[in-house]
C-alpha cells in the first residue's frame, strides 16, 4: 500500500499550488499501474499535466485516470462488492466517505495510514484515517456578463428574481448544494442552513421551477452550457465556471453558496494495496494556505479559499448529508417527477 499512500500524500499535501507539485516519493523498484478515478471533464487533463505526469516520472508508476460520476458512491460500492477493483484510488467528498464507511452496514474504504506529521500545513479536518482532502470547491453561481451587461446578479435571491434578471437558467439535478442555495434565496442565513429544512427548500424551488431551462447532470455539461451561452446563469462548481472563463467565455462567478472538499480514498480489498498515493488541484482552493504564496494574485481571486470569497461561503455539513442524503434525495427526485 506504500505507493498508494505516497500518491495520496503527494497530491493531497503538495499538489495544492496549481502546477507546483512537490513529489515526496522514492522511485518505485518496478513500474506498475494505478487507476485513479477523478471528476473527469476539464479536471482530467489538468490533473494529468500538473500531477499524474510528474508522479509517473518520479516513481515509474503509470497513472490511468478515469472519470467517475458526480456522486461516485454507487460506483465505489459496486467496485468493492463485485471484486472488480476497477479503481485503486478515487476522488471523493466527506459526505461520500460517510456513506462509504458506515460500520453498521459495510465499510468500503481502506485505511490510509498516513501520519499527521506528513501533512504539515494542511488545514484542520483535511486528513482522517481513510480520506485526505486536497481541493476545496464552491457550489456557487455563474452568469454570462454579455447577457447581464447592466444589472448583474449578486446572490441567490437575484437568481430567483426572474423579473429583474430574466434569462435562461440552469440548475444541478441533485439536492446537494441545491437545497442550500434554495434556502439562501428564501432568506435563510448561511449559519442557519443546517439542519436543512427540505420541505422549505422545495417550496422555494417551486417558485423558480418553471424558469429552469436545463437540469444539468455533470460538471462537463455545466461548463459547456456556460461556455456556449445556452444558459445565462446557473449554479456551478467554481472550477467548472473557471473552465468556461479560461476558454474565453464572458462568465462571472458570484461567491455565495456553500463549499466542500474533494479528497482521496482507497477502495477496501483492492488487489494493489501496495501501489499508490498522490494529489492535485485545478481551479479549486488549496487546503494549505501557504500555497497562496505561489499562486498569481489574479488567479487567487478566482479561488474559493481566497479570503474575500470564503467569507460568503458556508461549509457543507457533511455529517447531516451523510445521515439524510437518501431521504432528501427521494423527496427531491419525487419533486422533479411532479414538475
């Protein structure tokens, strides 16, 4: 398991400087292959350039990166239950981890066995016995500045105000993040979002339902919608909005919403328990504040952990989602079907 842990240490702790990876590994005795599941889309090539390629060069271990679903929990379980072991390392969020490590049912995660001393400078809560957080992302809003040339939306209340801010709208086809934003639009203070009042959130969504033109399903689709102008404003993950901006689209980010953390975990029972560890970052915020010394100031202002941006973001309550995802999702999917 040493090389797998080394992969996670490298990418989790050092892969936070947007292109300044610091390899902590010793070269492997023999080349091998690790399959790493990440979020795909615009993230995949950036991960490859910034971290997978340097890791391969340093260790001799080839990284095959594959894209998983936006919520990889079911895929993760199927991989372990079937014994297929299609992934050696996977990118997951804390709420994914809670659903994958329910000791009353079945634990799907292998221990990392990474000492806290190996995570110097990492923010509190970013390293547990089965997860290493490396990339902080915001569930925020993005809009096309060519459409909103005069009055521009500044928060979720404006998104709900279709009279003042007319335009084609997109929303994520999942309750996580969406319910929180619906409550913010309904006047709930960020500090009072949890426990989530699901019924109130759905009533808030009732007010905007008929104005939603696209219910998007994954990050790549979200970037394309913003980049092509198929929607004028949408909820988004900040990295997906930045991908559209980088491609030249006139897109602006509104820093109001929630934030969460992507990290690495290892599937239990993998046949390559001695083969992996590593980390990365794209347009998401580092979990090590020291890395801002290495990031261009203009780039830093587009990251969720930039102080002015973080002020308007509430950290997702993953414990609440871990316990309530199934019931909340059932209500949300029923709401969608009744549209």
